[in-house]
């Protein structure tokens, strides 16, 4: 049965295949929705997909939990807009370890404003099947602090204003994403970490795509650095507008260079330094209007010594984790430690030496280090 109005408290849906536009809009007392299991064997072995049309559950303020079955195919524009009481959204009827959503869903697109204004929703796991996150899809989800994607995520595009005014602090962009549209994280004042998967396919950083993005980590040389993946082929106008990023590093090395940078790409940004590994990259960058570029250079040389956090160091005072070394307190073989630095390497890989791999008891345990670090081997110092 389909109930429409503001007096319905529970709805039970059998084997229907669509919830039409506005069918539950303003049903302000609706607090429970149940989709019954659908058995294809009992229905001439046919499989019915479900679509939830525009505004279907808009303004259902009492609805706190919504469980969509695996056969959900589309979640149309504004389908759950301003469902302000919604705290749990499950796309396939399964919740594992408290994580909402798994890989079983068949949902392909979260359309524009689908969950805009769901101000009680704190977390969401995007199903593996989703390929597009629409314009303003999660805008004004003012409690949303966690968005996760499964391994093998199929999302290819995150559209404009998708996560505007959420309280996200970090966001990892799946490898499958090829385009970021404008202002995807506008108003996300708490967002301090935005990372690309190491196998990213990102191609387009659109106009104002990273506007307002603020990085918390400061490099050893005082910069807040954003690294443009080598896969990027196009950068739009003011892509870092209002961001606190001060240095941009281009990973591109290909020749001929397949990269288009809009002449006003760095407008309204705080970028002062641009690094590129090839002169071809640097030549593709126009001096930004209204921004003072103080230095344009190639990558700085990689630090000669780099060990990950937790690496034990044998000091005169005992074994100390490298990040806890104190130059004023610790010495090594009677000599003072001149300085200790922390850095974020540009390399994607480091070197692992297993115990005894160089000689007996050398190293004395598994040791990780940067590729540039030199080790004494067969009578000479060699890069790891």
C-alpha cells in the first residue's frame, strides 16, 4: 500500500518499483519505512529495480532511519531533501560494524540535492555501484563528519557544491574519480585533509574545485603544500580560491605535456611558490592575476635521510623512537644531534630492508627508509 499524508506513522512497501514524485512530501509524522524482501522466483523470475523520485521524502522530519534494498536503482533530485531527523541511511539493508552502506547496493547515481539539508546525518558510506555524486547532493548536512568509499569505488565525478557546509575534517578521493566540479567543499571550514588515492585517475580540477580548502599541516620550510597529481590534464579558474595553500607542486613529467592550466587558475589564492619537475610544466603556467609568485622552481632535492615515525634510534640514552628524539637531551656515540626535521616525501614508495638483509644483524630488525637514504654496503655508501 502507498500512504500519503501527514498522519501515517508506518509504511510497508511490497514489490513496487517506484516511489513517485512527492509521494511522502510533508509527511511529518512518518517515522518508519520498511521495504519488504522481493523474491524474483515468486515473480516469474523477473527482477524489479526501485526508483525513488524527486521530493519523495522531502520534509519528512520524523524519519530517523531509512533502509533501501539492494535493488534501489536511482535516488532522484531532492528525494530526501530536508529530512532533518534522518540519522541512519542504509543503501542495501546491511550494516556491518556500524558502518552505513556496503558494496551490495545497485544504486548508480545520487542526484542533485538528494540528501540536501539532512542535518542529523553524521556519516555515509557511498556504495561501490555509485558513479556520480550530484550537485548539492549533501549540501547543508551540517552534522556530516564522515564520508567513506569502498575499495573499487566506481565514482567518476563529484559535482558542484556536493558537500557544501558539512563538518568534514578529512576526505579521501577514490582512484576512480576523474573530475571535481566547482565548490564541492565550499564552507567546509573544518576540512584540513584532502587526499587523492595513490592510483588516482583525476583528470579535471574544475573552476573553484578546491575553493576554501585549508591545510593544517605546515611543511618544514613553512609552506602548506598541495600536490597536483600527474594524471591531471586540466585546471580551471581560481581552483584554490580562498585556500590557505601557499605552494603547489606539479607531479607531471610526461613529454609532450598534456596539461591545460587556465590563465586565472591561481586567482584569489595564497599561492606564492610553484614547483614543477620539468621546465615544460612551468612554462605552461601563466603568471596569475592578482597573485605574487615569488619563486618558480623545480622540485627541491629529496631529503637525504628519511625514516617513518616509530623507527628506533640507538642513542647513548637508550633506544628512542625517531619522532621523540630531543637534540637538547639525546646524543649518538657521544656526538650531539644537530637537528631533527619532519617532512612529507614526494615519493610514493619507500625501501624496506629485512633483518640481516645486508649482513649478519644488519639491520638488526626490519627497517624502512627513503630511497635517497644511503647505506654502507660492500665497502661503499649506496642509495637505498
